[in-house]
C-alpha cells in the first residue's frame, strides 16, 4: 500500500512539474533595435529595458546607397552625448543598411574596397557613440580614437568593444552572390567579430533560390508581411497568418536565428489619386481631434488641410492607421514558441519611448 501511495505521489509531483513548465512557457532574451538619427534614451527607458533584461541595442549607424555609378554613405547617427543604458552594461551592436542596388554590377575588387571603407566608417562612428572599437593594423594609422586589439570571446563582458556587426540588405536572386561575397570578405577582414545579417520572410521561405548568407547568425524580420497598398484588409506590418505561411519550414533553416518583432505603428496617407505615403509613429490616439472623421475601423478622412507629423495633407485625403497591439505581439510570440519549442532571443523594432509606453513589460516578455 505504501509503495502504491508513494508511486502516486511521485507521479503527481512529476505532473505538477510538467504543468509548471507549460505555464511558465519558454524564456526570451529581449533586445532592441534603435533606428533614429538621434539617440534619446532617458532613465525611464533605462528602467524599462533593465526590467526586460536587455543586453544589446542594435544601433543603426548609417546607410550605404548607390546613385548612378557612385556608392556613398548617408543617414549617419548623430554623436551620442549620454547613454544611461551603459550603466547596465548594455552593448551597442553596429547595424549598417545597404541598398540592394549597391551589389548590382559590382566587381570583386569593388566589394573589397567597400569592405575597407565601411569598416573605417564604422570605427569613426563608434568613436562618437561610445567607443573604443576594434580596427585592423592598417586602420590604426588613421584612427580618430583608441583602437582595441582583436576581440577575445573570453574578454571582459563589460567591455564596450563591439564584437558583432549586423548588415541589413534585402538581397535578390541576382545580387545574392555579391552580397554573400561581401559578408565573407568582411569576416576575413575582421576576425573575431561576428558578422550577422538580417533575413526577410521571403528570403527564408524561398531559400533554395535566395540562398543562405555566409553569416555567423541571421535575424529574421517577422514584420512588413505585406505591401501597404496591396488592397487587402490585413495589417501590413504584421499579419500572423502570413507570418505562418512564410515560416512553414523555419526549423530547417541552416543558420542560427534571432527574431525581430515590431512594436511600431504608422499611418498610410492616401491622396485623391490613390498614391500613398507613410507617416511613422501615428496611432489611433492621434486621430481624436476635429480635423479627422472616422470612416472605418482604422480609417479616417481628413476634414481640413493640415500638417501631420511634418507631412502636409489636404482635405479629402484618407489615413489608415496600422499599429501593433499588445495582443498582436503576444500572438506572434505564442506562434514562435509553438514553432520553435525552445528558448530564443527577440529583438524589438525599435527602441523609442513613444512606442514603449504602449506596452507593459509583461507584454514584451
């Protein structure tokens, strides 16, 4: 009898343990992108990110674009005077956006030149946003500030030296070879620095034709799931059904992944001819005055000419608000939990006090 009772108790405790695991769910490390030219983080944001356990901010340094035959950098982040997140050992990861056109019709010597130029620019920007930084022997002669030696994975984790650079490029089937060559050369140029790449949903769905970048890690952008003017009623920032359809074979992707989720919003402004422009940061709360008349669930008509977040709009234009609600964020996390079945890292796009105030800390965990 005693043995029988003991067996029942052990089974009961085992069941309770399983239920507890299911209730607790998977664990998510939480980090953030920052994608504004001016870095503004105060103690309130610091407290918020500290509670989430944020360890990294993926900081947009600059873009690389092509016009005619010229390739050049634009949209540099402004120098950072204060960064309270450093008090919590939050590390900056440089992110460089490169347009697909840069890799069209470029020779290998041009790619090699691009690698050197971008590395030098990263070091210059790093000096202004909290360096020091890693640079090669040939860079030291021209460095604006102190150069770190090659990063050591066992080095002081508090060190501000960057150990990762992320490249954001929406490569195509015709430019993938050049982009992939660029990544490989960058890894050779900066040994000891992780070279990572963003990956869009269509690139993971069609990996047989789009290829897999030779990066140390990929960051799957689980947003911008459809076009803003594709005629559908779905949320073009994040549609869970579309996310599912693009990631059927997610577990088979041969590159380790982190997952980028959106917490931003925008307004899609349409003129009388049906042409659209995006106004970033708009939410339904901005539509509550007499200049706008609600004509649908998330749609408004402009009743008088006015400026809206710096954009001049005319009477008769329409504005459709697309925003990411806490419920939608939780739905995306729940789907990834079920799909992956293991702990993973979420990088939210992007770090902004205006966006963060729409969510509780628990909403994003």
